[in-house]
C-alpha cells in the first residue's frame, strides 16, 4: 500500500492477478463494495467501471485517501480509517476486497482485518484478496524467519507473507470458504510488468515523481534489490 512508499505495492502479481480477483468477485450493479486499501487506485477504476450500487474505500492516511478520491467518481467515496477498525456499520457490503492489505501486517492484525471484513459482509458476501505468497509450500521455519526479517528491515514494516496453506487456514479460521486460490509470480517493480500495467506514460510519471522526492530513488533501488534476492521465495496469490 502507498503508505509504505511509492512502489506498486498494491499489486504483488501485477494487473493480471488483479483481474483474476475481480473476475471471480464479478462485481455488478447490485453490489455494495468496500475497498480496504485503494493504494495507487488502478483497481478502483476497474471496479468503478462495473457500476456497483455503492463503492467505498478506506485508507490509513488522508493524502492516500485524497488521491483515491481524485481517481474515483460518484458513487465512490474514500474515508480515512484502518482496515481492522473501519467504523462502518455491520453488513453494509456484498463485496470486500484488498490488495497487499494483509501481507505487511502481523499475524494478529491479519486476523483482525479478516474479522472486520467478515463483519462488513452480508451473508453470502464475497471477499477478494491479492497478497504476497511465501514459497515453496514446504519452506522451513528458518526460511520463513529469514524472508520476514529481510522484508521487515527493507520495507520498515512487519512484513509477513504466508504460504498458500497458511493463507487458506487463516481465512477458514475467520469464517470464510476459499473458492479460488490462484498462485503466480511476484511482479512488484518488475519493469516489463510495471510498464504493461501502468503504460509508458504512467511509468514515466512514476519515475518523475520518484526522482523529485528526496531519497526515493535510493529507497526504490534497495527495495528492488531485496525483491530480486528473494524472488525464489516470493510469489503472489
């Protein structure tokens, strides 16, 4: 999510994984949608094109919320609230989704966010997630600690990707039936995927913004190197 830097961190598997998530959610005119972390706003525009009856976003910071508001249009609205304590009433949504909203949180906060999503959803509602995947499925405890430590040190937040079995168990523990799990490669900051998803103009704008922000190019370089070093252990799901 944007609060951790200006990387494309709301799309671990790039736009193809986002589209897979949205295809399964099948948002339509009868849906009331809650987005747990609009991030760069690409998914906001895709969901809005489906014409939901209502559409709300939640961001932790005012600057991020304001950017999402600029990208969205009526009936879209974005408020400042954490995904684990949204302040919304019980059951206003038929669809809740988030991208990388869980991966960069502790296990306790992951559970709290999932519980909040369950509270927001009406019976039969759908939850869509697009998250970092820890690989291989048989990763040792030592490998898990190493990946978590490397990501936490580099991203300056407690990053905790899970294996597919761990993600599935966490969601079932929260009361959800897992109807689809689609693993894929981790494409964060992978240049060909970034240009494909953002377009040449969007990619150039991103680089221009990064160049103007003091220290941002150096941070981006560090994040890119750590993702390359961990590419055998990181995917998207």
